[in-house]
């Protein structure tokens, strides 16, 4: 773990304690966020996400269910992320096309 990441984690832990968040709730929130990020990074593919985690797909599915995290929810977040990025990608593509025409 890098020093910067360790500092971030310690800061989050400190804020959670200050806000009175119980240990079990804090751990579950962290697990939920980490699993969500891993599944999103694998485009919603549970098998690939489980492999990255070093777990079986059924274990990942069970963990998601225990944490109240659904694959549908994660895939909706992925769709929303793609929609937000689309205008920037379209603009970048248009700019590259303009530059190519300009130099041709």
C-alpha cells in the first residue's frame, strides 16, 4: 500500500470513528465500495471480478447479496458512467477529425 493510499484510508477511518459509525458498518461499507469498483472495472462480469479478487464467483455473488449490492445496480452505474463520458469522447473524436482534415 502506498503512503498516500494509507493516509487516505486512515483519514476515512478517523472520520468514520468521529461520526460514530460502528465497526461492522464501516467494514461493510468498505467491502461494498471495493466490490462495486472491482465489478465495474470488469464491466459487470462477475466471473472476471471474482478472479481478480481471488474468490469463486459464487462467493462474490453471496458477498454482494449480503451487502445489499446487486449486479443490476452496478451495471446501471456503468451505463451512467458511459453516458457521462460520451460527450467528452465525442468532442475529442470530432477534434481529432478536425485536426486530420486541417493537416491533409
